[in-house]
């Protein structure tokens, strides 16, 4: 039973780590770096190049706020610290969700990867690039998807807000939660001792069935 539980958790956390690495590698490639004697000249802020087809472009922008360039007026340090707490809670939640619907667990895995990916930017990028103190870095965005021209509340939009891999992970995770919302557990029950015992029994019965 414990081996199965550890294996499932390891698979999900491995997926999260790989997505975080993909997110960071793409951001560093776009922004550029000079590390261990090797330098890569990235894009200039505001540069835009044709990406895939006619509607997807690579456009380098930075934002000090949340996903998709949303500003957060309560303070940059508060947002960074909140993101750290949220990432920790998502790790804890994933462990607690072992034995529940796989799509719900994948959804929270994607949200964890996305939240952590942008958290790295906010916490470390300012120091790494010599632009700002710890916790005050800006998030690197670079995926631009064009849309039909849209006028809304006096604003004119020609493309979807520029985003990154981490934003995509969060968005897909949220969509999965909406689609499979009926499988989201009752959280007070989730953390009760009785519920954990029931989950453990179900996993053990499933393991025994597979063996037989």
C-alpha cells in the first residue's frame, strides 16, 4: 500500500518538476543569461517575432503582477510571500489527495507547477539579473496569441494577454477542475482521520486486486 502511494505521489511531483524546468528554461532563453562563463543574448524587452502560424507570436514582455499580466496592487512582497505559502499548501494538498480522482490530482499538479514557475521569477529574477531586490522580480511572458479585434469598456484588444508556460499550466489545471468538479472531495472530510483510513483501505483493496 505504501509503495503504491509513494509511486503515485512521485509520478505527480516528477511531472510538476519537469513542467517547472520547462517553464524556467523557456523564460531564461527568452530573457538571456550569463552563467558559468556561458552567455546567451536573449530578446530585447518588447521584441516580437513570428512563432507558429499567423496567430502565435513570440513577444517578450515582463509583468510585476499575477498571471497574464494582471496587476496586484496590495504589494509585491505580499504577492511573493503569498505565492510561497500557496505552493506549500498545494504540495500538502496533493499528498492528501492520494487515492482520489486522477484528473483532480493532475489538475492540482498543473496548478502547483504553474504557481511555482512564476514564483521563481518573482523571488529570484530581480537578484539574478541585477534588476531588483529579492522577492521583487518580474515575471517573464512571451507567448502572444492574436484574436479578432475587440473593443470592450473603451479598451481595444488585438491579442490575448501575453503569457508563459506556467500560466498555461494554471489555466489547464483550472479547466480540469471545472470539468471534473463533481469529483472534488469535501475538504473538511478529506483531512479527517476516518476519511484517510477509508482511502488507505481502498488503495490496499485495489492493489490486492491487481496482484490477484
